[in-house]
């Protein structure tokens, strides 16, 4: 499995003798994150593969991993219509709705979605304590209040933000979405909401066809590589953080800008993706802003590349968490 040379070495660092932990923050994971998609282009088995890679490589210890509880129906209804939540829960979607969703609907899918939302809620709460948290699942940014599309039926990140706002834990949040596909559900949910700032950097000539405006949209041409991508992202992210001053950044760290992704048309290398993650997490942490990470898409020709990309996101987070610890 590939890893940028700049990634911080972890395998030679033993667990803390008192806590059994290796990491300075929590990894949120559940065995039932798998969406039960079979041979679908979305390799939802990647969630378990990521967890296994973290443990096998000595990056994380079992004590670093927290299992979420499923979000409640009331949590989901902070974002989604009651009708959508109830019909999805009871597998009563129409053929057209399932076709728009583009994934098979099953009891396993429903459990995975409720758990992903619970995982993003838990991740957000842990980020406020530790400065960073890493949810192995989630990032379903194409979900709308009353329908799903593009493999996404429940917008776990929006649910987490609304739950923390409801609890009075945060007032302002920012969503930084680097998936190759525009975060249309995110933009629609938070449209005209001054408490949530949305930034999406994505390939313009790609799904979805309709792209409702985010607060900042960075529309990228086909084939863009590391250097130009990183400059455009940094030039937009830094002033957004300075001006909006969020109390939490939700980082949707899609792996599909990768040069060998089957559903993407950008040309980022593994090193470029690592530098992307480092840029986003470091910029937020350098200002003392907590970062909750969700992984979103990734459809590399070799699933091991997708796993490597997502593992590298955690390595970038470890580096930033150590450089900018919570004080």
C-alpha cells in the first residue's frame, strides 16, 4: 500500500501505557458501516479495509477506535423531511427514488446510514474535545432533505451540524468539501443559512449536472493536477477561514480527485492528495478550529489505492494534531 514519504511514521511508536492509545484523537468506526452494495462501483467494503489497515500498520490501536450509536430519527429530521426518513427506514421508496439514489435499498443500507450519521455526530463532538476526529464512514453530500441521489440518502454531516447547533455546542460551522463531485446536497441544505459556510472544490464537468451554489464553489477543469489544485484550494480556503471564523470545520475528504479514479477526471497523485489533506487540516488547526473528518467518495481502479488515500488523510490529521494540539 502506498504512502507519501512525508507521512509521519507510526508503526514504531508503541501505545500509551496508561490508555493503550496511539493517536491523539479518536477514529469513529462500526462494522456495520458497510452499505451492502455487492459489486457496486462504490466499494463500501473500504470502511473495514481502512480500519484493518490502521490496525495492521500500527497507526492506530484498538483503544483509538470508538463505535457510534445510530442517529435517532429525530436527529435525521433536523435535516430531512419526516416523510423521507420514514419511507427510507421502512424501505418504501418508489422505483424512481431508488433509481435516482443509484444504490440498492436494504435493511443493511438503512442501518449503515443511521450509523454514519451517528458517527458524524460523535466525530464532531470528539473533534471539539481533541481538535480532530476521523469518521471512517460518512460524507454523503448528495443527500437532500426530501430525496437521495448519487449514492447518498442521509446527509450525515448536515445532521451532525444541526444536532450540535441544537445542543448549543456550536453556532457556526464550515463544510470544506474536496470530493471530485460538487456537494449539491450540502449547498441546498445550507442555502441562505448564515451560520454554515459551504466550500466545494470539484471537477466542473462531472456529476451532478445541476450544482446549486455553495458559499464558495471552485469549478475545476478536466485533468487538473496537484500544483494548480493546491493553489486554488489554498487561495479560497484561507480567506474563508479568516472571515467566517467557524467553531467547527467538517472536512469531506473524498478520495476521488485521484488520477486513477473511475468516476473522476482530475489528476491528483497520492502525494498531491496527502498535501491537500495537510493543507485543509493544518489551516484550520493553526487557527485553533476543530476538524471533523468524513471520507465520502473514492473509486480507484485498485481499491487498495482508495484505502491508501483515506489512510493518508488520517496521517495528515495526526501531523496537524501534533503540531497544533488543543490547549
